[in-house]
């Protein structure tokens, strides 16, 4: 038996889908459309890191630091205290305030990587968790660079004992440009989905890839509740009406899928 150290995510019901957690040192892509639960999943992952005494870094590009702290507090996680105690750094890449040492002045990957290393040095030696929410922000104006940048981030950061969630923010309509950077270099892919079933929004998670893991192959419904946060519920039986999309959107998705098939995953072999 090969023993693998795994980091629990802190999301009830999730860890048993991946044999107990995410293998230490993995770079995992967390993908999905807006509002599917990527940020909340990441907040749980960091809260669990705080609980376990890991060093934690959360890079936020789409919300301010205050917004992340507030969202965490809604689920009973005291991020402010963790920051004060030197167990968490939230790097704010949205506000970019000059008087704030933990902010990013530029949205480029080199600046990101350097700041993350600085934060890791500040937090000190030891097992660390990193969330970049989202990576897409770093190649908004140059989507063709997505894969190269993802590879760079993994190659440089991998020596620093991070287990990382790299979030890829993509809408169906833009998946052609944004979706396929991180996935090619990732050790795992966790996909969040949503659909409207009989007039109600439902959210799901499926693990598309997790190296060295006999992971669940089923789509599970998830629930997000005030006070407690995210929870994974029972597996879902795939029904056509759960995921039916307007024809124009479906056509764009198909085009994106074809594009994916045409891409040669060359960075995979470099990684
Ligand atoms: N306190 C809360 N109670 C219940 N649901 C919440 C709460 N906060 C956020 N949500 C739900 O979570 C959603 C946002 O999830 P989020 O993880 O930010 O999505 P993503 O990062 O994928 O865009 C909201 O649209 C809402 O449905
Ligand atoms: Mg988000």
C-alpha cells in the first residue's frame, strides 16, 4: 500500500469522494460558472487549514479582502483572528491599495508568485494551503497565455509546500477563452455546476480528475446554507432536464469541447 498524505477540505461530505482529501503538494483546478460555489468551497478549505495549524494564503481578485472575511464569518470561520494570529494572509488583488502590503499592484503572474512566496516566508516553515481566486483574472486580456502562466505558477510554487486550489472563473459563453489553462497542468480538476430544475437553482460538484486517487465518478448535489456553509449531498442521477441549455449556448459549449479535443496537452508532459 502506498500511503498518501491528504488534506481534508473541511466541506462535509466531500472528503470521502477523494479518499479523505487532496494529496499534499497537489495543484488542483476548481472550475465552474459564476455562483456555483467555488469561492465558498475555497473558504472551507482555508478554514480547515487554520483549524489544522497549516499556513494559509488566499489570493482574491474578484472580491475584496473584507468581502472574503465577511463571507467566511457567515459560516462561523474567524478569518480576522487567523490573520491577527499570523496563520492566514489574504492577498487582495482587487483593491490594489498602495498602503496595504498584502495587495497586488499589477495583475500579472510574476507579481502574484513573488507576493505568495513573500507571504509564505512571513507565515513560516511548514505545510501550507494556497487559494488563487481566481487565476482567470491574470490572463483576462491574454487568454492564449493561460496554459503557459498556469505552468509557470505551478513550477515556481511547487517547492514551497503548497497544496493549492487554483480557481478558474468561466462562464459557458467564455469557456473558449478561459477554461483550458489550468486544467492541463493540474493534478486534479474539481468542477462545480448549476442548473435550474423545475424552477429551482441546484448546484453540483463532480471530480473530473485527481491523480493518485480512486475518486468518485458521480455528480453530487451540494447545498450552501447560512451559518454552516457548503455540504455535499447525495449523488445525482443524470437527467437531461437538469442540464438542458438554450440551443445557442449548447452550440458554444460544443465548440468549446471540440477546441479542448484539438488542443495538444504538451505542458502535461513538462510538468
Ligand atoms: N450566507 C449564505 N447563506 C446561504 N447561501 C449563501 C450565503 N452566502 C452565499 N451563498 C450562496 O453562494 C453563492 C455564491 O457562491 P460562490 O462560492 O461565491 O460562487 P462562485 O465563487 O462560484 O462564483 C451565492 O450566489 C448564494 O447562492
Ligand atoms: Mg467566486
